[in-house]
């Protein structure tokens, strides 16, 4: 009894001395919403088996055995807490500095939960039960569970204070953008990540190693961030927001925006392009590109034989000669590639990143495009962007990019085939018919200022997803058929 009291007092003393702060939250939609999202992905890609294959897993997701079913149209939330006082001097024992709870939209209420856990004991307004949300059958584990006043939410953790803290997050448990899963990092969380980066930087300096200070500089610009995944008729989206620390360089983003057609500069042969009014390295993209080319040359990689880069003011155009690249890789001269000292290359590349230094808000927009010599895409980039991101119309963008994976595959295929020995070419030829064909959509991203934040979306369009999925499925089917025919022949 005396040992138990001492242990409880020690835990209470530890909790009191720690400076626990909510650093992040993970939100996960309910089973029906996720299942519908996966079914939509199957519909988009033309692979209806996706929904069928995942339905079994989501029928009994983590937490269902412990809490029972989730309320339809709701979400589960995991608040993550960091002990901020523990990050002052070192990065040791990281696991002991991170805690989390689970906030669950329980369908059965407190009475239904009690029936699932007949051995539960009520203490200080919480239920103490055997097991955990990850392993309800583990008798050696013990969890505390609390309920919201309306009984619609339950919180669980191995520490009572986390249960009470999680129940205060009920009003934040919502997914406004239709996300299936969403990660949010608070200003406290970013402050901790900055502190960790500073400690890594100090350790690197002490050991005379390179450290990318631009990453640390960029972290100091952000107050909070969020990223979510959603699936809809337009495709697969990765969407989120960045909020700037007032007075920083990043806080200037959004004061100036791109032209209404950010890709008007790109020629008809361009298959990828980017336009942005964002953050730049201290020596600009031209300087950064020159330093990268110098780095590659020092290690025997001569890009001039297959890549040309033209700059005109704020516009950079890159042209890849795929045929020349194939010959370059095949030629005896490129035996230099095999002689590269990988460790030295990595070391120099780290130094390249470390030299980027402080990032600054761009005073002028920058534009870059990429094309493959001899190939003209079916659609212009302006048209492809409009088809992939129709909601971009009328938005004041600070960043936009667009490309087509299908166009890239179609452009490279002839050059790859030419490099394959003639005896093997016939074996591969049938697969070319299944390569993804160009469509109106592609892969695109955009960012714009809204309510003091920078919102962003990166989308893999339904067209692009379907083309890639169809190609992969067809190739797998042909391969399986050939293997089967080979076995019968034996």
C-alpha cells in the first residue's frame, strides 16, 4: 500500500512539473465516410475492387472493439501532447515527452460502453477499465475513460488528465473540407519542432557537420499548419493551410498574386510548369541552379549533353533531350557514374542544401517550364490546369503548378524502347498499348491567401488516376497471362 501511494505521488509530481501542451491533432472520418471515399476512388480509377478489398478492414476499424461503432457522419480525433519543458536542452528519451489521447464519437453512449466493459470502476468521474484502445484484451493495461455531458463523445488515455483535456476538444472535432484524414500542428507544436531543429543544428555544428539552416529558417516562419486527404469527383486531393508568424517573410506572401493565367508564358511543347509568388533562397533560383550544376559536374555528371536551361528574367525553361540522355547513360563515357563516391556526393549535397541560407519573400513572380524535345502534348498547360483545378478560376493565386504523368510516359516511351536490345523489344512491345494516354486532366497544385492563411491543394485528377490505374491493371493481367501460358507449356 505504501509503495502504491509513493508511486501515485511520484506520478502526480511528474505531471505537475511537466509543461504539457497540445502540439498536434489527427482527425479520422467515420467508417461510412471512409468507405464511400474508397468506393469513389474505385469509381474514378475504374477499379471497383478497391472498395470491396477495403470494406472488410474498415468494417472493424481500430477503436471499434473497445468503444463500439462510431456515429455516422462523425470523426475520431487524437490530440497529441508534448512536454515542452523537456525539449530545452536535449533530444533524449523522445518517447517520454509525447503523450496522446483518443476522442471517439461513441454511438452506444456511456451505458453501452459499460456493458462492453463489465469490470469498469468509476473513480473521480472517470471509468477505469482493463485493456487499451489498441489492445482491449490486454489485462495488464489500464485505461481511463470519460464522457461528454451529452454522452456523444468518449475520451480514453492511460492518464486521467489527458482524458479531461481531450473532452475539451469536442468543439474542434469537425472536418469542414470533407477530409478522410487530417493532421493539424499547432503553434506550440511548431515551436517544439523549431526547438528540435535548433538542437540538431547545434549538434551538427559541434560535430562540424553541415546542417540545412534554410529548413530551420522556414520553420520559424510558420505559426500553424494543416494537411488533409480527400477524394471526390475531381480526383485525389491533398489540401491544407499554412499560417504565418506575424512580421515574418512568409507573412508577406499573398500581398502580391499571379496573373489570371499563370501558364500563359509556357509554350505549346511544355508538359510541366510552375508559377509562384512565394519564398526564394537568398541567391534566387538561378544561383541555386548554378550551384547544383557545379555540384553534379564535380562528380562527373555532365548535364549539358542532354539538358538545356534557358533563363530570361524571371522565366526559366528546361528542355530534356531524352534520346541524348539514353545515349549518354549507355555510352562508355558515362562509366564515370559508376565511379561516383556516393558518400562524398551525399556530403556535398548536404553542403549544397546548407548553403541555401535564409529564405525571403519574392519581390517578383517566378516561372519555370519543362519539355521533352520532339514531343508536343495534346493539351496546353493552361487548358490542363483549368480542367484539373476548375475552382481556381477567379482566385488570386500565389502558386500554381501543373503536369501530366501520361504525357511524360508517352514522351519517354519511344526513347526507352530504342535503348532496349532488339531481342527483348518484342517481349515488351505488347505492353505499350496499355500505357496511359493523355487526357484533359493532370496533376496540379495551387495556393492562395484566405482569412490570414495560405490555403493550398495538390490534386491527382480523375483522368490521370484512371489512366495510370488502367495501365497498371492491364500490365498485371498480361503478365499473369504470360506466366500462366508458360506454366502450361511446361
